[in-house]
C-alpha cells in the first residue's frame, strides 16, 4: 500500500514532530477504509492532517526539492511529451525542457519507479519540483500537457473515401466490385474509433430512402460525418446489434444493448438503442467514458458560491435533493460526482437506474427491468428495506416514484434524483402536479440544482471581439460596453474549425429554507417562490452563464442558445 518514499516522509514527520505514531496509524486505518486514489498528499489534506501549502512545503524539504508555483508557467511548458493517463495516474506534469533536462512538477513524494518510467518514456533527465494539489490540478486543466493515447491510434479506413456525397454511387460501386470496400465490421469499428477520438457523445446511424447517414453529436451539436448507400444499412446495423448482444433477427421492435470497448488504457461503455423506422432501423450509440465516474464536483464548472451551497446540501443527513435539466445536460455526471464525494464504508448507498450508466465501487446499483416488474417504484420500495443511508433514483418520472422518494426523504434518508424541468424553482410545481402533497414536499425537499451545458471557446484560436450593441442590450450587458473584454473562437484544426472545444456547465442552486418551505405549504406560485429565493441570494442560470462569458470561457451566443427569457 505505502511505498518506500511514503515511509521516508512518515519518518521525516515523526522527526520534526509533524505527526505522531498514533496519528499515522489513524491515517493508515483511514486509507484502508477509504483508499488513497488521490495520492499521499491529497489524502493527508482530505483527512485533515495537513493543509495544502504545508504538505507541499514539507514534502519539498523532506526530499530536498524546490517548491514551484505552476499556474503562471503554463505557456512555455512542453506539450504532448507524456501520456495524459500517466500524468493523472501519477500526478506529475511537465513544466520545462532545457537541453536534456525535463522539469516535472509532482504533488507526492518523488517515487523512484515513476522517475525511472519518465526517464524511459521521454529519454530525458528528470528534475522533480513540488507543487500544491490545487495548483497542479488547475494547471493540468489549462495546460493539457499530455497526449491522449487514443489520438495516437491510426485510422485504418478513410471514411471520406467511401462517402456517398463526396464520391458518388458509381465510385462506391466500382470500389465494391474491385473488393476495395471495407468489411462492414471494420467500417463499424472505424466509425466508433472516429467518434471516440473526436470526443463525440453519441453516434447516429440513420437509414433514409437512398442512403444511410452517419452523424456524431459533439459538444451538444450533431454533425454529419459520412453517408453510405442504403444497401449497407442492414449490414451495419446487424454488426452493431451483434456487438451489443441484441437480437439481430428482430427488426420490428425497439431494442436496447450495451458493449464495452477498450482502447489503450481507457474503457468506454456504448449504450445502444435500435428503433424501427419507415426506412429500416435507426441506431444511436451513447458513448460513456468510464473515466467520467472519477470526476469531482470541483471539475464540473460550479461557481464558488454554487459549489459551497451544493456541498452544504450533500452534507445533510436526510432530505430530497434534485438535479434538473434537459436530456444531455450532464445531470447523471453531477449525481455520480456527488456520490463519489459522499461514499464511504460507513454509508450504505444504493441506486436504482434505467440503465446503470456507470458502475461504482462500494455502491449497490439496481437496474430497472419492467419486463420483470422491476420498476423505479418497486425497486425503491425494496431498497428502503435494505437499511440505506443514501438513495439515488435515476429519474422521478411518475407519481409512485415521486411519492416513495419523498417518503424516503421524510423518514431519515438522503435521496438524490433527477427531474426534467426548465429551472430549479420549476421542480416544485412539477412534483406537486405529479400528486405529491405540498405538506409532504415542503419538509422533504432540501434543494434543487438546475444545469445546462455550453460549449467552451477553443483555447487555440481564441480571439478578442466586441459583440454587437443589440446583443449586449439583449443580454443585459449594455452597461459593460467597452469595460469588459469578450472572446470567441475563430476556428482552427484543433476544434475542427468550429471555434469551440469541449463543454462546461452553468448552474443555479436553490436551497429550500423555512421561508420557501412556508411558500410550498401555501401552494404559492413559482413567481413568489423565485422572488423569495432571490432575496435569499439565489442567482439563475443566465447569471452564471454571463459570469462565464465575462471570464472568457464561453460566448454570449452559447448562453443565449441554452437559456430562456431575455437572452
């Protein structure tokens, strides 16, 4: 469990009186129970044995290494010299390359096996420096100093070469006659690889009258990739259904399947849905990266105020906590990040989901199966007999589920779930309209977080610009004219000439206090509830989005695209 260098630091702490043997034993017990996935330094901070600055300072002194502030030094850092997975696993990041000497920042002791592997991997002499955990994580997000092993996987098929729109039917027919058209199983593999390399969240295989169209959803927007002659549609679908353990001979009923694919060090779950249409079966594959289950709340784009409020709600011993938003707004990611924060061996956490998107250690997960009468409601009733501390319900979609979830919150459990509403306040009338009595909901509901995903400006082609005066007025920023610098992406190869690369979330978090409880009891209108929430310091999605625009993270157009009202 502990390496030689960890024990060296332990002995250093004993010598300097920074820890006692009893405290180290307590730390060992905590590590045994909770694991040390974040590394020695982060674990010592999380378990309150050291502050972040102190652990970095003492590690530097213990191993006679310099301490370094990284955040301001990212511009000159070498890129794509170490795999991204290695950086994250071993908590190291390259900072300077001078001649044959590569300076790398670390947050844990300078483990000899890690230093040796870095030397072997890069061919350089490694010079370690120590940084704080937060500085390291922020720098890693900005610098993206490692290469993604998946990007190094070469494509085996040029999809563009076989694109019906670009090449035409005659050209494809000629290649097919010459045996140059790839086997469909290889074609499907290439489509999936392209989607994963491009960071797509969904793959759409769509049959039409004369073609089968391939589209990827990237950063929330669908893009056409290629089209093939319609005669290949049935074969492509059959390959996908075989991979995902569906009945390839059943073509007239909707089917769901799943397949796990591993590239290099990363695994992906593909959730597959087949739907009969008038021209054949349409298939959608949702790509779920298993690395997403390790994401932390701090990495989801919460503002400092919203994060503090959401963490406060998570610390409550019981109550109903909801995350709302449309499909594809990141609700499940937020809930899994919340589970990761609160899970421990001291808590019995159970989930009921349809389907189980990510499998999490130490958490008992139930998958809904209506064919076996295992619905959300029946599963939730059974879960409440399993002595739970925390219950996650994938979605409240009917009266029975909502009633049981509310009852569970009232009887001493922390219940988390999702709901499809446009905003946080809208969750209250929605639950009441489902048939949940106001006198139950008022004491049960502790908070609602609403969220949307906006596209992030590409850092490689980011430029300053001044939005049109009418746009500034429409977004309520006319007073900022000439006082704030705005940014946009002009488009480059890194972002496929879209101007955006990746996404981030915008949030609003409503905490239910006594005043709002009283309003729920009174069946007050959403307007009155919103007015009271604003008196309590509540800020809506547009406010959070505009803050991210002013911070140069996204654009006014993006915030207008995903939020309502005057934007």
